[in-house]
């Protein structure tokens, strides 16, 4: 009996340690059961500031980015940011490089947090991204329509041809060429 209680205690401690190391906040995506894929894509575009296809070329942590889950905790933290090399865009005259803010944080005490809505990008992978927010505060999440490039074929049929990214931030949309072929990852 003593041995069983000891095992339960050890398991409980391990679970508590794991849960305290990274706190995850739940997420729920509202979707209509009668919506067509075209409705979903149009809704995703409408609710996005930028829509683009790009490759993840790096990650970095930055201080000073507001995070609704962390501000009430009064801890020193940094927010994970994803750097993209943009290949094509459909909305928002996107430059060649874009940074997206995530919900993932790294705290000074070694712990971290994340939300269930956070999209977990992988380095060197390509994605179709539906980003929202101000130009220097762009975000995306798992409910936005963002997905790996290799699974986005049906979305791309609905989006149509994309445009090449802007060479400089101040270049006009007119200098962008219309996309002639699909991005190959």
C-alpha cells in the first residue's frame, strides 16, 4: 500500500511540474457546420490584414510585446516572433520579409506560456498565412485559416493567383507581377 501511494505521489509531482513549466491557455474556433470551403476562405481573407505564402526562416524572442495572458502575472517575459520570407501575397501588399508575433512566451524564471490558439510554426517549412493586426504587430492563430503550404491546394484554388512581394516597403502594388505558378516547397 505504501509503495502505491509513493508512486501516485511521484506521478502527481511530475504532472504538476510539467504543467507549471509551460502554461497553455485553451482555444475554441467557431465554425458553421453549413459553411462551404469558399465561405471559410472568404471569411478568413475578410478578417485578415495580410494573406501571404512564405517560408519560416527563423525565430527570436523580443521584450516589450504586450501579451494579454502575461500582463496580469507581473513577470518579466519575452515573446516569440516568427520571421518569414514571403513568396506570394493575396492581401496587404506584403514585403519580402515579415515578422509574426506568437502567443508563446519565455519567462525570466525559465518557465513559459502558450495559448491553445497559437499556431506552432516549424523552421524551414512553408505556409499559407492569414495574419491580422497592425503592420508591425501582425499575428495569426490556429483558427485563422493558416496552414502548411502543402495542404493549402483547395484554398489556393479559391484565392486565385498571388502577387510577388514588394521589394521595398514604399513600392506600389503596380510594380508587383502576378503570380504565374505555385510556390514549390
